């Protein structure tokens, strides 16, 4: 890396924990983990700001230059140390300038990006092993054995069209060859994202949507991967909730859906996928408290449920998933490298098999 000509500094996104009598370090931007010795902590302290190699060598005169250079190269490789001008340095600067919800929220958010997912077969094998070893916790609690008074409620569903619709909703991973109509897609998107009016507060007009949103900040945008939608060329589209329009995105290539959705091969047969992407800066602008990060995640569930009910109304199946290849999705959707923008949730849309 040409250490004599480059400057380095301690990585800005490191967290430390005790592990087997020592320290374990984790860089939540790069996802790398490494052991941290007392000597490394000393070096990281020396590298608090951008420092050239000669200055580092002067601070550690007992260490041969070749050995020090090799050690620093190894530390750059595990993201303990950042090289000036590197992609990690750019990511750190972007994070520090835009992420305002502090370390705990950042640690969770960035740690779950681009994770490797196990296969369905492996997941089922793990569940069977757990069941054999220790059973599983109850999936619901009953009142029938309680000492307190137990009251019967009126029968649910009954003649309620809404509750009957909700009771019909099912998640299936099997698609038919039938394309999705634009009417079906329109209702699906509007149910989750549609703007139904406006309100106002001290800073001006705020949109009212089909789902509750913390502070009416509406942090989500919907992007569609249309593969078999009547009247739409295959490709990626942005849904403008304000205009109720679709805008074609300029993207290159047509990846398999499974390449975007955690390797889930069943998604490759789906005619349409909708990605819900959070623009955290909208909510950050109003709320400094990192608890708002949790609120943004909850909002994805509100939107997704409305979309699934609209799909059920049309005889379709909408299957939600949070197994995403975040970087690849951002690339396809043109979201750039902004740390405050990320895909959170996706729903496949298909005719019910």
C-alpha cells in the first residue's frame, strides 16, 4: 500500500468486548473481528489522527521498520487501521457526517448488512436438533388454567369483511406463470405507501399515508423489480407515493432475485418484488433519540401488512422477507453509498398457486 507515501489512522468504527481473558475488537462497518492485544491498543492510541509511517516508526523506535510495515498492512487488512483514500476511509467519513443516532443503533444497523444466510435444509436441520435437545418454547399462552376469572369474547370474524380478508392472508413461496396486472400492482403499492392527505405542524406541510409514521416523517420509499408485470418492461422502478407513478431506473443487468434476497432460490420464480428502503435521514432530522431507529423498523411492518392484505384482496400472495443482500440491492436501485439509506424489507408478489 506504499506506507511511506500513505497516511493511516485507527478505524473509527471499532467496538471492544471481553473474550476468553482478552479483548475482541469488531469493526461494524467492515464486519471484521480480530483479537486486540495491549500493544495494539497502544498503537491505535498513537493513530488517533491521520499519521504517516515515519511518524509511527518514530513513536515505536524499538520495532524494526520492516516488521512495523508488515504489522500495519495486516491491521489494514482486518480493518483495525484505515488507509487514507481507501473505500473504508470514505465509508467512515460518510458515516461520521450523516449518522446521528449514535453507537448502539449504528452497531445493530451496520452489523446486519450483507449477512450470509443458511439454506432452508440447514435451518430445518438446526431446528430438529434443537427440538431433540431441549424442545421449544410455547408459541402461545392459554387462559384456561388460570385461577383468575376467564371471560369468553364474542366470536371473531363473523360477518366482518375486513376480518375475513385478514383471515385469508397466507404466505406462500410458490409462484404461478400468471403475470401481475398494473391494477393489482397499483393497489398493492397504494395500500402500503399511498398519500391520502396532508397535515401541518411548525415546520410546514406533512403527508398523511396509509400507515402510521413516527412524526409523519414517512421514511420509506418503494422500489419494484418487475419481471412479469403487464405493460411494464422488465427492470427496476421507483414508486412515487406522492404522484402515484412508476419511474424506470437506469440500471445495468437483470440479476436473479435470489442474488438480491439472501440466496433464496424460490424468489427466482416471482414475477414481481417490492423493496422497502428506509431513508433514515428523514426521521433523524426530527428525532435525535436513537429510539427512533426502532420506530423506523416497525413502520416497515405496518406498510408490509397493508400490502399483503391488498394482495389477498386480489387473490395474490405476497411473501415478506428480510433476507437481503443489502449492498447489491442498493447498487441496483441507485441508492449510492449513503449510510442513512438501506433496504429493510422486501415482498414478493405473485398469483396464488
